C-alpha cells in the first residue's frame, strides 16, 4: 500500500500539536510524542478499531500509554480522530479543570482507558485489560458469535522497563500466553538523567524473550512506517504469546535537542519551535494547526470504527436470540449493575454461632455469592491457602494449553507479584465486564501501594483481600505484622478500608465493596478466630460504624475495629465488675463509610458528654478524629503466639480497662466535653 504525503503530514501534525500544547502550558514532555508520532499514526490509523462517538463500545481495541508523561501524543490522537476532546481542550493542556491533565486520567478524558503516569503502572494495566478480554471471550464467545476479539496495545519506555512492576507484569503475561497483547517499546535511550547507559544497559529484547514474549526489532522508528506496519501485523498473527516490538526512535525528533535528555521534560524554546515547524512544512507564526486533509484521513478511519460497532450491535441482537441468558448477563455487566437479589446470598450470623477468623468469613462470602455474581473474579499473590480467596469449585484462569485451567476460569494465580497483581486488577476492572478481588497479607499490600493509589484515583471497583491483619498473626513477627499500614491506606482519598469484627460486618464490607462502582476497597482480615457480636447486623455494618453495646449510664465510649471490638466488650464487663465503671462500645469497621453518614447519626455513635478511647493494635494516627485518647501500637510488634503478643502490649480486657479509667479521670473536669467528631465538623467550615 505504501505511505503518502498525507501520512507524513499527519505525523508532523501530531508533533506540532504536542509542541504547541507544551509551550502554551510552559510545562510537559514534548520529546516522547515527537519521537513516537510515526508508530502512533500507523497503529491508530491502520490497526486499531474504535468508535470516538462511543468510547465505551465493549469490543473496541484498547490503548495504554504506560509512559504517561507523553500524554500529548494521546490527546492529539483523540482530538484528531474525533473524540469529545476539542482544540480548546488541547490549548488548555495541564490547566486546572482541563480534561487534558498532566498525565492520562481515565475518569477525566474520553478515550483514556486507564490512569497512567507512575512508570510501569500502565504496562501492568494493559496486562489486566488483555486478561479481561481473554476471560470475556472465554465466557461469552460462541460458534458464529465472536463477541470479544479486541487487542490491547501498549506503549512503554525505558523508565517503564526499569520499574519492577513492569517485570512482574511481563512475567505474568508471558506465562498466560496473552496473544491479544502487543507492547511497543520506545527504545530512545533517554531518561531524565540523560543517556540510559548511565543506569540501564541490559538487553531488553532478550529479557522479554526469556519471559516468553514474541519479540521483534524495528531499527528506524523515525522513518520506516512500512517496517512498523509489518511488525504490528506479524505481532497480531502470533496468538500464543504476547508481543513486544522494540522500536528505536529519536526522542524529540526534529528538535535541535533531539536525542538528548533536554527535550524529555521541557517545552521547546521559541527558536527551536520555529525551525521545527519550518522543517515540517508548517507556518511558525501559527499555532495549533490541523490541515483539513489530516482531519479527513483520521475521521475516515473513525467512521470505519463506527461501522464496526454497528456490525457488532447487529451480531449482539442475533446473539441475544440464540444465547438469551448470556446476552442478558453481558448487557447487565456492561451497565455495571449487580444481579437482582444477589445480596440475599450474603451469610448472616447470630451471637451463638461459633468464633471464626475473618479471613474464613471472607471465604464464606465468596463461596456464597460466586454463583450469583458471575463477574466476580478472585485470586491471590501465592497465598491462596492463607488468604482463603478460592471457592471450592473454582477453575483457574489459565491458557487451556497448560492443562490447568481455562480462559473462562475465575481464579487468578498472580504468583509472588503483589504490585503487578494490584495494577493488573486495575486493568481488569477498567475493561468493564469483571470485578476483581485479590489477596495477600495486609503488610504486603504496601508492596502494591502505587497501584492501590491508582485504584482510588481512577475510581476502579477493585477489592483487596488483606489477611493476617495485625500482631494477631503471631509467630511470623514484626516483619509481617502491620502497624502503619491501615493509617496509610485510610489516608487515601476515595478508598474504603474495612476491618470487620465478625461475620455480619464481613458480609457488610463485601456488600458495600461490590455496590460501590467507583471506589476500591481493602478488607483487613484476621488470622485468629473472632466471636459473633451481639449488636452486629449487616444493616449496621454498611453504615461503617454503629453502637455495638449501649449503656445510658456510660462514663466512656470505647471505639474500636476488628479483633479488638470483642476485647472491648470483655473490657466493659471487667470495668463494671471490677471498677464499677459503665462503658459503651462502638464498632467502626470503615472510617470512609462512617464519615459519609449524617452528623446526627455519627454523634449518636460517639456523643458529647463522655470521653472516647480508641482501641486498635495499629498506629494511632488518624484516630484523633474519633477519640479523645488512643490506645494503639506505635512501635513494631513481636514474635510469639498471638495471645502472648497481645498480652505483652496489654491488649487485654484489663489493659483496656486501665486506660479507660485513666481517660475518665483525665477528662472528668472538662465541662462541657465535646465529641471528638465536633473537631472534624469545625474543620469543614
């Protein structure tokens, strides 16, 4: 077919838009867009199928820019193809409230699939998107009805390649034989510190071959459009391996500073812009110029995508007549609605039921609901038996060729790759047909913190099953016992941290996690058994906090979470019998959800007039909002049987009672004593 002058003009239009936008913002990264404009043009115009008028079409090809700092490349493409991203939006790149933020954000910009920027995250997100496609095809594709055929394409750079998360994700993708995943490596040898020979000299091609990827090398990414096209076509023909195309490019192509770190993260100077535009055939006096033939070229391809969606819609109508239940299930999933009445399957407990570890209570929820919530996928980072994340008849998500699972399988073996697991789950969630849950020890969620943060920022419905939640794990000791972890994740906006105290609270946590379509959740679960509480119900739990034990004569409120709630209830009895002190108990399984309740309800739980003491075997940071005094653990734990460890730190009924009495004595002269919640209300003014 060959390439025309219009193709060259289109490529240079992408480059000049990136130049103008970064210059206007006096901020940004023009180098990557200028270097990768040729491959972006070939990929989007020759290979990708999408409809800009409906960015959410289920079978569209997905694109991920893992080197998200080069986002003007993507914004330019979205504008040129006709997404709801205007030239005025481009002109406001990196400005407050613009839909062209400094790095791609999925919830801000039509056509952006996942939120990237922290390097390597997008790489792992792309693996998740590819997994979701393979799974959805395994579930919904039937003879004559290929409902899910899309590919996931991803650009990544040297920085992504250096990040450990990309290694974890690449290893996972190789094992899973994801032939629907094509990654293009921007091999420009430049990072912020300059030439990568100062820190990164490995053979990336051999590394990916070792991971089990199909690898090609296009040596002239600046000019060889046909070579780029041939490589992508060959990659599409490889169906039993993910593909990596090493593309050697010149960062900042056309600039006086091309091929150097100087063009990586700084707008071009005016004299440089002038000579670049002259070189590319543009008028240096004009900015944000798009020749009409470039719009025409890209809009023609966009119309082909719209026609492809119409064909898919017609196929879906026929599919619905022959596979009624599957079609209804798919339609429901794409609407992000849960099956009607699913919550009736949630386990309910009464106080006379036996004590059970909350990790086992979580397993009971998964066992109870997995058949009625078919989009729920589970998995673990090599801790299945400890996390209790696998229901009895679960089938593993694996390539059928391995003989140990199916593409339609719903259980993921992530291996010892916590960070990649979290980012892969972000990709799974973003695909739109599944809800991922993944397990590890709570302490090791810290390994995944970068991806967890992006779950919250990008509004993904992801569930982190975090077991062994405290010093209660016992003998493994301080290396495994979380202290600061909950304070860290509770500080994260748009993120729910649940620490349930019993079975009903665990069911409540899953109810809210699954019904919150735009907020991820972490469930901190115990290794040790917990009793079923008297005042606990699912209805109470879904409020994030409630009065577990009331006493109108109470002199203090004990507010707690998880395994310490039952200890507080024991302490109430000790206080009454031994100290003649009345106390009440509030269980606060989720700060975020409790904070969303109205003021009247919250003050009913933690009222004015009496002091509140928080009790949790973690860092006390953050508890000042809910208590006057805090009993926690602001040091590392200890190795030993868990009851002995609790006793060492005085997390016993007697230890709690001692601090409760001291708190009462300290505040008895404070009149009137306001609820600590009142401080929070004042901060909102």
